[in-house]
C-alpha cells in the first residue's frame, strides 16, 4: 500500500515566486540590453579614437612619406608607441611594408597583412580585430588602416595601419557589467521586498476569508473578518461579514423557532394529557370529595376518624389544585389588555403576600422610576406572573431575608419596554438550571407541579416580552422581566 503525500503550496508563495521570476527575467533582459548598448558605445568610442589617431599619424608623416624620408617616419612613430597603441606600420602603394614600429618587429604575419593594396578611395577605413601574441602574453587588438593621399594629388602614396590594444575596453565593459549587476541585484532585492508586501496585502484578506469559511463550516457564525482595504477585496470582506451576520441571525431565528415548536409540541401533549385527566379524574374526584364532606359532618365519628377524613380532604384539594394549574397552563387564552400602571400591578401582587412576608420578617425594597407611563397589558395575567415569582422568592429566603423589586422604563433603538427585576437573598438557583426552570414540570422544590414559572413565561411571551434569570452580586437569584411598552405607538394612533 503506497501513501501519496500531497504538498500544498500557498497562493502567497506562488505569487511571490512567479512574480519574482518574471521580474528577474525582465531585469536580466533590460540589463543585457543596456550592457550590449554600453559595450557597443565603448567599442564605437574606441574606433573613433583610433580613427582620429591613425589620421593624425598619416597627416603628420604624409610629407615625409612623399619625400620617402623613412627614417623621419620611424623616429616619429617611435615616440607614439605607448599606452594602448601597440604598433604602427606604413605600406607603399603596392602594399609592401616600409616602416614598422619596433614593437611589432618579428611578427611577419601582421606586418605583411594589408587591406589597402591596390586602388582604394581616399575616405576608405578598414577595421579588424585580431589576437596579438607577444611571447606568453596575448591580447586583443583593433587594427585600423587608411590610405595615404598627399594634398593636391589623386594618387595613393601608400597606407598606414595601427593596432590599438582593447584591454581598457574590456576593463570598462567589465566595470560596466559589474555596476549594472549591482544595480540589478539591488533593484531585484527591493522589488522582491515590495512584491512580498504587496502579495501579503493581497493574500491576507484571502487568508482571512479562508479562516472565516473554516469557522462557518464548524458552526461559528460570530467570526468577523477585519476590514483592511477599500478595494474589491474590501467589498468582498464586507459581503462576507454581512453574510455571516445574516446566517447567524437566521440560525438564531431557526433555533428560536425550533424551541417554540418543541414548546408547542410539549403543550399539545400536555393538553391532551390534561383533557384526559380532567375527564377521567375530576368528576370521580368531585364525588369522593362530597362524600368525604358528608362523612366529616357526621357527629357519630370520633376525633381520630375526623382527622383522617381531614387529611384525605387536604389530599383531594392538592389534586384539584394540580389539575387546575395544569388546565390553566394548557388552556389557550386571549389577553384582555387595557392601560394599567405597572407599579400598581406589582403592588397588588405584593399585597397578597404581605401577611406571609410579615410573619417571616422578610423586608421588601422597592426601587421604582418616577413618572412611568401606563402600560397596555393584561393586568390580571401579569399579576399572576409577579405573584408566582414573589412567592418563589419568599419561599427561597431565610428568616429576616430581603426581596428587592425594581421597575424602570428603558429604550433600545426604536423599542421601549418596562424592565422589572425581582431579586432575593435566598439560596439561589444553580446556573445550569436557569433555562430549565421555565420548562413544564421542572422544579427544584420539594413540592409543586413545576408549572408556575412555565405559565409565567407563556404569559410574558404573549405580551411580546422576555423573562430570564440573570446574575446578581452576592447570594440569591434575580429574575429579569421585560414587557414592551406600546403606549407611545397607541397614543400616536389615537
């Protein structure tokens, strides 16, 4: 079994590599063109200088050549052999060498070679590059040869040839090549740095988008890509962030819809169960209750028998209370809304518990905002909500405990709502149960059916509000209730 490993090269590395290669080839091509042009210019300069030199030598020795003063010519050229001038050779009109500098004596191949033999025009110039070997050393030489004409005569008297060493030309070309190579290397280095920064600027948003898609694939819709540019990549980043926000909102809405669907299915199941209980238990239970009451009124019973009947009566009352709460929870009711003062609704709920609060020495602190507008709500149903939460708080606190009730009018954007907080100093609710306590039949107490808070949430949600447990400082628990305020909108409609 063979395993094939796949190596992934990032787009960042690919872009840097290929752009650098293309730029390097471009710089090499430009430098090669500049180098060739520079070399041609140096060679052209050398040729022009050699042409001026050979014409100068021809003009300086033309009279001596016409008078055939060869010794004078030899003396003149002897003082010229220096620097880059390798040799000077004079030929007669038939192409036979007549004068040659001492530096070339012995090299018969160069001395006997002439290109001006025969008839040539006065402005003729002959160039040729050859290798000159002097013992162990060898150098490249540029030969320049021109015919010699005396002023006033159309007859060619001979020709003169010089040899210019090209060592300085090669040195200048090498220096130029090194200079261009240095500038090219520096330019390539700076270009690579610039390419790296540019590619990083281009690929960084792509990497952020890739990370965003990975997080979304894992279900994390809260990831927000930082916006670092205002170009097309920036527009793509904005679109991606907007898409994730919309997906997050859609997911939350779907979760909320699923939650409500599950709640509706639970209510439907409870409704069927409660209807069965009401039909199968309530009617026989009423007969049992009436018979027990008749027996209890019999004077022939002793105290022990009456006590047993009283215990049975209390059990039947508890069963009836449970059935009543169950039917109340499952019954779909329509809100009877009107304008109520929210502090008045809370106050009426507190009045029901005043005797119990006084007996347990529980202190109630009120923190109400002044000048609150009336609320368009179902006062009776909200009274049930506040009474249920206050009763739970009363049961949770110890002797001489404390309950704090706050009421404020809040605004968020274009929405206004009443915010009610009911906090106590009791034993508190474990954070893992903050959401479960609103589920039907869930309870942390030893008694009760676990329908009070479920019914409270249903009533609050019917008003378009929310109820939840929030964190508080110190010991105890705190319920936060928000009821939308439709007062302003209703007054505008009126």
